[in-house]
C-alpha cells in the first residue's frame, strides 16, 4: 500500500511576508523490512501464494501456442515459395513473377501485423494487469515484489529482453527457466524475475492482488492490533475425584434469583430446600362417615406428637399458591415418619353439599431489599465490536450500521450507528448486529458491496438476510470497513 504525504513548512522573513516550502512527495511502502527488502512474511499474512512451477510452465506453453497460431499464414503461404527460391528450383525472376508471389506477400504481412499486435497487447496487459493469455489460463498474476501492485510496462519489457538475450547463449534460456527452483527465499523467483523485481502469485489458491477491495481489507486486518488476551479464570468443573472437596462450587438459585455458594453438608444430614418436610395424607370431608379425598398435603411439625393424626387445618387441600413458612436456619435430623393409620370408610352414600370456591390467598407484597432482589435482572452485554478506527461499540441490543442507517425496518427496532465512509463502500443501512448466546448474530441488510466473516484467516461471504453467528476473535468485513468481535 502506497501513501503519499505533503509536508508544508512556513518560515518568517521579516516584514516581507511568509515563504511556503513544499517538500517532495514521500512514498511509504508497507511490507518492507529494515534493510529495504520485501518481507515474505508480510505477503504470506495478506494471503498471497506463490505460483506453482507446473502452472508457470503451462502459462509459457499457452503463450507460445498463441504465438505459433499467428505464424501459420507465413508457414503455409510464404515459406513454400521461399524454399523453392532457396533450393534453386526457381530463379529470382521466377520468384517475383510466380503466381503465388502476391499470396505469399499477403500471408507474410498478416503474420507480421498480427504478431506485432499480439506482442503489444501482451506487453500492456502484463504491465498493467499482471497477466498474459497463458497466465490468465493458468490462474497466475505478476506483481511488483516490493509494492505488491502492477509491475509496470518497463519492468515487464526488461524481463522479456533478458529472456531473449538468454536464448542466444547455449542453454541460457533453460538455465533462466530453471532458476526459480533455486530461489533461497522460497518464493519461486528466477534470475529474470529478480532483475525485473517482479513476483508471480497464484490467484486460485490465494488472494488476488488486483482485487483492490480485498487487498485493502487484508492490509487493514494485518495492521490491526490483536485483541488483548483474557486472564485465566478458575475452573468450575466438578473434580474427577469424588472425595475431593472443591474450593468453589456454584449452588442453586436463592429466592432473590442470584447464584449462591452451596454449603457443604454432612453425608448423613438431609438438606432441606424450600418447604419443610411434607408428607402426603388423606383429607377427610367433614361429616360422619365421610369418604377420604386423596391428593392433599399437610405439614408435619418436628416435635408435635399429634402430627400423625388428621387436624382441622388439614381438612382442606393446599393449593400450589399457599405461602409456606420459611425453613429453620439449621434443621435437626428428622426421623422417618410414622405410618398413618388408614381412615374408616363408610360404604353408605353420603350427600355432598357443594361449597363455594375458596378465596384466593392475598398476594404477598415485598418491600425494601426483598423487592429489589425479586426484580428481574436484565441480561448484561457480553460482547462488543472493535472497529478498525480503534473505537469500541458495546452491543447490548440490536444495532444497525451504515452511512445513515434506518432502524425502522428492523422488527422490534434497533439502535442506529452512523459510520464514516470516505470510500463510499458502505450502504445506507449495511449491517445488523444483535446480541446472542455465546457471541453476536450478524445479518447483511441487502447491502451493495456485501459483507463477510473472517475466521482463522478464511473469509466466508455472508448471504443477504441470512443471520451468521460471530464468536470471540472473528472479524466482520462490511464494505471496506472491518470490526473484531471481542468478549468483555
């Protein structure tokens, strides 16, 4: 990536005014080490892959085949007549007056013209787009090894002249074509490539350096600072050894809805949770010889000797909403309940008088700290977006991003966050981000330039309108902007 900067300085000159001095343009090239050499690690981090030798040979064969096709008019129309002149079958006068002389001249001229046009087209395409006919077929592109951009027509023409000069020497062309195998950097650059400062890359298995949008995103991702590592937290897993007592163990929810710490108890002690010990007991309808009605529950006291007998308070079944007394702080061990004697059932029919439905028990009103503890706790936001500008965006509710986002079209509404976009790559409403379990749910809102999810160096394009789950460490690309999902 090249950046140009102008430094403007002013100096005073007495009362004559101010003289402005403009420095020359300075070019800053990314991916250059301290010695000024291109860093192979930077190119690998961007996703550039060197072209394999097999497909480089295929590209050369395709270029030679296209050149050979243009020589067919010369070979078929002019060469036979030239051979007759060379072997003495016809005289020069007979050559000039031969019936096929005009055809031979036309064929030779067509070959020369087409070859010149092909050479110019190949040279311009190679210098500005990094490809020729053979390289386009093989999926190869040529780039400047320092800037990773177009090599330029001059560099490509110099490379071609070097190869033509090597062809004059015995075995010179073969040595130049075998030199990429001997590259100490492992980038497959031959002697002619190093002289022209070019590099051949594979656009099928790696990043295409002529895709300006993806190259900008790749450079931003490489320059972005990694998210800070989280401090290790103590494990809450159950120990493998059953006899080991963990230092911290999460318990059940208390009445306030907050996770508490369970108190270790003796194995012989029976923990009491919720209501005091309750035992099912038959409830008898008032009246002589009433039939027992099963399904009711009555509380049995710890020291009441008459707990085994039916009482007047236990004659009516308890509803699920009946408030119960709080259990004691440290209840003693409870003995097994005594068997309840079965009631006497009278076989004679008993008229049952319908009774009115019991009145609903009064609703308990909580005050003070109990009321605050009983209030529902809103879910806390656990993830945020770290934008490529260094800003952090906390996502605790649905958020829409774009140049001028409109959250009214989102079901349930969403917060609007307008982002700066000098390259005009963002849509008006580009991206929807919602908090989800374990990460963030990201939806592309039918944007023009699309969005993608980068995970472990691999980019997955997002389908418009389809939610995608992004977890901690993922990078979201929307237009030319990027954002890293970070857990709080």
